[in-house]
C-alpha cells in the first residue's frame, strides 16, 4: 500500500473513531436527559421526588413513572426514610398530566408502549395509595390528569393560592383515569361528577375546600414548610400532620371567600344525580339559568363517547376499591386507544 492509500485509510479510521465518540456522547446525553426528567434525592429524614420537566409543565413520561415507582418502593423499605415528598420543578405546575404528545404518537406507532405506560402509571397510583410511609404532595400550580394520580392517593396534599386542579379528559376523547373513578365520586355531593364531565377548574383555596387538598399553605411559605418537614427527627405521621396543620392554620389567603361553586352546589347535586348523560343535559336545559346554560355549552363541546364512559366509570367506581377501579380504568384505556386506532385506520 502506497503512502497515499495509507493516509486515506488513516483518515477513514479517524473519521470512524470520531463518529463513534459522537454517537456515544449522544447516547449519554439521551440517558442524562431521561434521568433528569425526575430527581430522586434523600434529604434529611425524607425521600424527595422532583418532577423535572418545567418546560413541559412537568408532564409524566414512562421513564418518570418507572423511576418514581422503583424509588418509592426502595424508600418504603428504608428504615432511615420517614416520609416522602413529591413536588414539581418551577412555579407553573406540579404536574399537568401524562405526556399527551408521546401517548398520541405511540397510539399510531407503538401499541405496546401504550399498554406499558397506562399499566405502569396505574401501578404507581396504587403504590402511592398503599405506601407505608407518609406521602406528601406539594400541588402548587397546575395539577391535572396524571398529576392528580401522583398526588390525591397520598396521605397529604398541600395546595397554594396558585394551585389549579382539573380533570380535562372528556375534552380530548378520554376519561378521568389515574383512579378518578375512585376519588371523584367520593367528593361532596355530585361535585366529582361535575368536575369529571365538565373539566371545571378549581383554583387556590377552592382546591382545599373541594377536598382535593388536605391542607392550604401560602406559596411564599412552601419552601419553609419543606425545610421544616426535612428537619424532623424520626417523625411519626402525627408529627408530620402537626407541622402541616401549623402552616395551614397560619394561612389567611382566600380564607374569607366562599367556595366558587357554593351557591350552585344544590343544583349541581340535582342535575348530576341523573343516571344518563342525556338526562343531565335535559336537567341543564330545563333549569335555563345562566350557570346551567354555561355548563351545557361546555358539555356540548366534549366527546359524547367520553361523557358516557366517564359517567358510567364514576357510577361503577363509587362502590369499588381503588385496585378494582384501576383495573377497570386500565381496560377502559386500552379500549379507548383501540377505538381511536380503528377510527384512524378508517380514514385511509
């Protein structure tokens, strides 16, 4: 081989070597980005989970769900971990739900991923409910859909004046899952049915008044609350509750305002006691008040199929255990995904 051929061979080798190095860096970068989606840290006496996708309102990916579940089970068995705190990065959201974009893309290309995502998410929801360590969710900012699933099933939920809670699934052709069929019908009166069918947003102290949150704390005190919880020495559940109650009692924001739906609750209880969506619509039409017509307008924009599924889901879930509800919701999720796929294929 001549000098020129040798140079060409060395050039190709170096190019191949650089390409491999670049690919390795890319793979490492992808792993690092995936790992950074959620931060899992031991601080003081607690395990702290930080949902770390603030640009995407901390929406949940499959990777996040799996990491949180694995660490939750470890902390549950760790004698040095006395409580678990979950929060969202940034000031806009605790968690705005599941990553709809990823779910939507998988719907057409990766059915197995859909099965695993919903299955693992519901397994996590159940693990939070049965967790042997006190579980505290700091639900500051937007808390919707999947965000409810990683918060409402825990022992304590702390809202702030900037909290926004909703279950908006009927607007996107789904149903309020992550155990919505369990906790929604157990809210006062027919409030849960109203929230599920209309996607109505609760804000600030109303999130506490409705029973979604167990405590309300001023946002500017949230950091101090977390520090005080981390500083506890081998705390019992009662010790943790005392700290939360102390901060709750000191909060005055929105204290004098009535619940946003207070004047409508009697009518909501009446309208949404119906056993069919058609009867609920008739109830709203017959009432004819501005509030009733406003809710009718909202419901008419929702997916009719989702409305019917959701009403039946809540009626069935009202007498089931959480594991039973999650099993039901998993089956519903797969049926909804399959139905959507059939419709999509029918367009070709």
